[in-house]
């Protein structure tokens, strides 16, 4: 009954007018950026961060979370109607969704995406409510050694799950860790890697790096891509499913949801990986796999449910362990810190209103998305006709103002520009920026826990092996690493991303 | 393949606070060498072409925005950014860009200065 009480408490927080209003703004903005290609949830959240300074922490987090899962909805709309993924997690939705739209079944595709997402969102919310508190309790018992090993495990799986070359992903993580170490050393007060620039003595802000690598770089890359947009102007009608469509889609939604929930929890997972994996799985188990790529409704239902489920369950490691599983979650940590909240297992116990309020708001937000989005599809499609040449200077401007307002220092803007350049080089070298961001946020934590653990054991490094929790996690990490080096699995992994 | 950007960072660390960075740098250098070696041994595809025009103009517009913000105020900084960034696009339409800049300037003023009361200088003389 504890659970019911807690959910009641959460609903009480989520349903206050102000939180409801910001939840609405969050999902609306999220859908908007989801619809617009070339503007991701991460850059948007970073841009809107200054807007949340004056809000209560819980309201701010509700809005930011809304942007993330709202974007998953929006992305599918563009994918289905325009054959252009508004969000990278909707890439696979294009395959069958657009085909359905060309056959005049756009309404059904949109409906199944929305309903599937809603089901997945509801289910994932329950998973969070059920699993997060016990997990947090376990996490409270973790010592520094266990934390260190946990982060190593997290980073290792982030490497494994990243697209592209393993070596490069590893290098990106290490580079991220190094960048995260810039600034004053916590233990000795010594300035490291600051080149005697006083603005660097506090380290480089996560938001600044994120805006550079994701915001600026994306703009530059988009400018050279010159994507053509073919918009289906046909009126979307019949926003509902026939009985046979429903029958075909329901099990796919269920499978997608379960898969998404699991992959969302994994470090390095989240919405993107979930949708890819769900599509691949669906293609394997579905009876009419020949239909895939030619407008199979399962091909829309499964990935769309999975990406929403994954987006939500990726909050679990964040809320219970204080460890982000993807760059968006890392940004959430940044937002929490701005509001003086220490992310980690203490949140569940010390700030139940915050924790349960956020969870309840996710469900409320999902409900809003279903109710508002289907009627609003026409407006979203119109928005797509806004040419990019008007859009990108606005994006740059909001990024610029956003960065400046963090600490009123123009130096931060230069740093972000530098990371924009760096990000562009990474794109050209086919290096994924996501592991870099994870390393960046985990680096300082990793060092702190390593030092604390060694301090407690008086410099004896065997503590990582003798502590059972720590040893267990290191073993899992080693096994995972061993597995990917085996060529067979590596090939499978590539298959998933090739789809 | 050009992971070498990280190299000079390598061992500039000191003992004590430098322990962890040295460890990580060491690993990174090893990996960098590995990646580089693979680049030499395995015939891979070349890195994609750099498009310098958008790269330079976008970054320059942002840097100049930062430069102008505290000295000339938000309004002038916005016009600088929008015009310069728009040059990065192939078709530059003067009127459209100026209209966009004006709208953005007004909007930013309403939202950030009036609405959120951020402490940003608006005009050159607001000091």
C-alpha cells in the first residue's frame, strides 16, 4: 500500500496548476523539437535551462523531462508523414511508417504510434515506481569501491552499446573523462589543465559542452546536408485503427515496451537503442515479416513503443544511483545540481515529493500527449514548412543567450564554439559524441570514488576485488567486454545498427 | 585517426592530483596509437570532406556574439549573429534576414530581459 500512497503523493504534486502548466509546456516544446529535424531534445533542454532558474526544482525537472519524452512522440509524426526522422530514435519508424502514409494509411500509423507510446509510457512509469525505491535502498549501501566499479561497468556498457567503432567509443570516453577533470582538484585545491585561465578553474560546464557538441555541431552539419523535404500534403484522416490492425499491433506494442524498458535502464541505452532493437526483434518474430519495409503496422508499433519506454526507464539509474545512462540524463543531473539537488539514492528518501512528483508527472504528460497531439498533427506538419534558413540562426541565438545566462561570462560562449568545432571534427571522423558526454560527467565522480576507496583501504588496490559488490560488477564488466570482442557478437551488434 | 589532439594533454599532470589524469591519459594514448595503427594497416574510407564555409561562419557568428554581448549590448549582438550565420547558407536573402533578426531581437527582449529579468546589457550605453 506504500506504493499507492506514494503515487497519491506524486499525483498531488504533479496536478498542482503550476506543475501541470509546465508539464504541458515541456511536452509541447518536446513535440515541437521532435517534429523539427535538426534540433534535438538535448540542445533544447540546454537552451531552456535558464528559463527554469526561477522555478521550483520539481517544476523545472518536470518540464525538462517532458521535453525528452515529448520529443519521442514528435519524432514519429515527422517520420511517418515526411519520411524524415525528426529525432534519431525515429529513424526506423520511417521505414514502415512512411510506406503506410503513402498507402493512405497515415492516420492508422499516427494512431498506433501515439497509442503505443502511451501504453509504453504508462507501463514504464509503473516500472519506475515499482523498481526505483528498492534499487535506491540497495544503492545506499554502496561504498566508494562499489560506486567506482559501478561506473566502470556503466562506461563499459556505454562503449558496447554505442554505434560504430569500439576503439573510437572507448577513446571518446577517456577524452570525456579528461575534459571532465579540468578545473580545481577537489582534494588538493590544485588547478589542473586550466592553462592559467581563471574562467576554467571551476571546470567546464556540462551544458556548455553539450550545446557546443550537440547544438552548434548539428547546425553546421545540417547546413551542409541540405535535406530535401517531401511533404505529404494529403489530408490525414481516419485517425483510428481497424480491428485487424489493432490485433496485429497489440503484441508488437507489448514486445516493444518490454524491450524498451530493459534497454532504457542500461547505461548507454535509452530511446535510440530501444527503437532500433525493437524493430529488429519484431522483424524476426513477426509472422508477416515480408511486409516489413512495405508498410507493416508492427514496424511502427514496436519501435515507437520501445523508444518511449526506453526514454522513461532511463530515468531509473539517474534517480536511484545518480548515474546518467545517456547524455540527456547527464543534462538532467546538471539541472538538478543547478537547483541544489544532489542526484542519487538520497532523493527517494529525503525528497519524496520531488521523486514521486516527477514520476506522476510523466504519466500525466503522456496522457496530455495522446489527447493533444492527434488533433494537433496538422499544425505540426505546417511547422515543417518553416525553412531551415530561418530556424538555425534562432537556434544559435538561443544557445548563445542560454550559455551566457548560466554564469554571465562570455568566455563560456567561446568555449562552446570551440566544442562546436571539436564536435564537427568528431562527426567527420565518425566518432560518437555520446560516450564523450558520459565520460565527461562521470569522470570527476570516478576519480573521487577511486581516491576515496583507496584512501579507506590505505592504498590497497585489492579492495575493488575483495569487496563483493564491487567485484561482482567488475566481473560483469569484464564479461561484457569479453563478449563484444568475440567476432560473432560484434557482427550482430553491427546488424542492429545497420537496419 | 587524428586522435592525436589529445596527445599534448598527456603527461602535463603533477603527482598527487595528477595520479588519475595520468592513468587516463596513458590509456587514451594507447588507444590513440591503436586507432592510428589500424588506420594505417586497414584500408578504410577517408574522413568526409570538410565544408569550411558553414563551419567558419557559424562558429564566427557565435564568437562575435559573445564578443559583442557585453560591449555593444544584446540588440547589436543579435543582428551580428543572425546576419553572419545566415551567410553560411547558400542563398542569402537580405530582407528576410533583417526581418528575422528584428523579430528575434524583439522576442529575446520580451522573454529574456522583460520576462525573466536576466542581467544582460541591451544597448551599448546601458553601462
